[in-house]
C-alpha cells in the first residue's frame, strides 16, 4: 500500500488505496467518532486532524486522482540505476503505455434521495470505454427517479462518461513521462522514444526539458525517428458518443423535463452528498451585515488557539453513535461559525468552527427539523466560542427535515452539504439575520 500512498493518507484512514468512496467515508466516520475531542473518551486532536486532512483529499474524486497519480514519479537517473515497472491498468492488470487516471460517475436515486458515486482508477483505453458505458447504463436505469437532482446529475454524468470521464491533463502527462522512463530502464528504447515525444509538449516545464534531453540521447542511440508517434487509443467513435447522447436526452430527457416542471418553484429536497447553490456570496469581504458593528478596543482578550475546522464549540446534543451529517464548504475569505438549531425550540443542537477556504463535517445529528445559521468574523473572544465582532450573519432558507430510514439490511441517514460562496445560476438566496438572532442560546 505504501507505493500507492506517498503521504500516508490511505494509511491514516486504515483503508487500501483501492477503497471505494463509500469505504473511505465509512472509515472516516468511524475514526472521527473515536478521536473527536468532544465525542470520545479516547480523543486525540492530532489524530483527528490527520484523518480529517486525509478525508478532505480522498473524499474529493479529482483531488484523490491527483494524489494517486502523484505516486508515479521517477527521474532519468533512477531509470538508469534500476528497472522501473511500467504502469498497469487497475482493471485488467495489463501494462498500458498511455494510461489515464479517470473518474466516472454512477447516479442512484430514490424519490427525494440522490447520490452520485465516483468509480475511479488508472485505466487503459479499452477498460475505460467499458467502464464509461457500464456506469452510464447503470445511471440510465437507477439515476432518474429522484426529484429534482436525479435527472440533472444523470444527464451530466452520462455525458461526462461518454466523453471519456473526468481526468486531469497534468496527471496524464506525469504518468506518460513515468512510463517513458520505465520502458527506458527495461531497454525498450523505441517505445520510450515515442512516449518522450509526447512528453516534450507537457505543461510541466521540468518534464518537457528532460523529455527533450532524453529524445536527443535516444536518437544518438539509433532509434527509428519515423516511429516517434503512437496511435491515440483514447479517441472514441461517433457511435460510442451517440449512444451516450441517446441515453442522456431521449426518454430520460423527457422524464427529467417533466420532473423539473412539477417541482418548479419548490425548494430542492435533501439528497445524499447533495449541495445547495446560492445566488449571492455570503463572504466576509462582500457581505453587508444587518447589525451595527461593535466597537473593538485594542485590549479586548482574544482566543489564544484558533479552533480547527469541524471543532465543536461548547455543549452539543449530537449522538455519539448514529445520526445525520452536515458538511460545510467555506469558500469565503473569512472564518465562520455554524449553528444547527431545532426548529420548534430554537435550541442550538451543535455549533462548530470552519476556517476560511476549508471544509468541515459533523455527524450525529438526531432526527428532527432544523435551521442552519452561519456568521463570519475575524478574531474570536477569549472563550474561543464566539466572534468579538461579527462581519455578517445569515441563515440558509427553509427548514431541513432529517429522518432515519431503516431497511432489512441497513440504516440510512442523510448528509446535508452547504457551500459558503457564490455559485453561478444558484437557485437559493441566503437570509440575513441579526447578531442577536445568531447569538441567542
């Protein structure tokens, strides 16, 4: 596992590098409960921070792809000193000269619940096309039946799968260069030359420079310069793309329009891994508060140790076993405090801190109806639980109803996901609230 885990992120969560997104999330939730300073007798802030940092990367399919592909780094000196194994496809296990790290998506829906699951790994072109088709067919059958996100996610996922899935050029180019050195170390100079010819056009200037030097050395060694270009196996046929377009916009497309029309004007329901889109940014730099700012004097005591993202502030009513989850992505320029309030009593069920440009998640929210509030500020007071001065406060519109469902084989809880920054074409506007409304207990 260490070869594919250069920074030990998988090891921190106790999973293999081949773990699915569900296995990673399950491992994180278990470890978070065991190590969180506010919920466990075996608390370890250092370990909780390390697993949170690992989960933040591995829970994001694209960031996980960048991390996994970063395991393949080599230099020309290494290639001369020892034999390097070329990269193999994670599906068929065969060596592939032009690999890609690709993320495909499968969508599963049931009435008001929709989840989009990434299927990712290093693929050869043949296995990638098979996986793209398989994921789109599964989405076609299972993805459309949730309102309103099912049709939206399904169309986007099928189109993405049909056009090669999501992949990063930098990761692809890094693995091509790695293979050029691997085949060089094994004496396959002609293939190494062809891959080096591709690598000379990479965006990475260091790789491009090394590739040009390797090309010159191989030409001196007598490689056939007429065979310096490989066929691109990643091109998809018109028939392959047309099939995905048909799946995206034929009968399912009609169903998507019908569902959208029936839900027009109503607020989107909570979905697994769902997120809210907002039409205006509540960032501390642009947010205009509805309350008068307090006068801050230089001798006001300040918090000595700023909380980490996800740290609970004060007493809470969270469950230490099961419960629902709330994820906050703070894309604003200021730190934020988040409060979850019970709708009827107005009592604070949980309050936690989210640093600027970071993501935090809490778990253990019991069944019930809740509102979610947020406030921005700079310095925390000496209690480290509230801002000395609010730059603005708001509340996400509507009331969230969280209800656990139980089947014969599993207990299903919900995950709320909010983003604190402007999103183009956002469909919900946050509501401003006063400092008194936010600070009340």
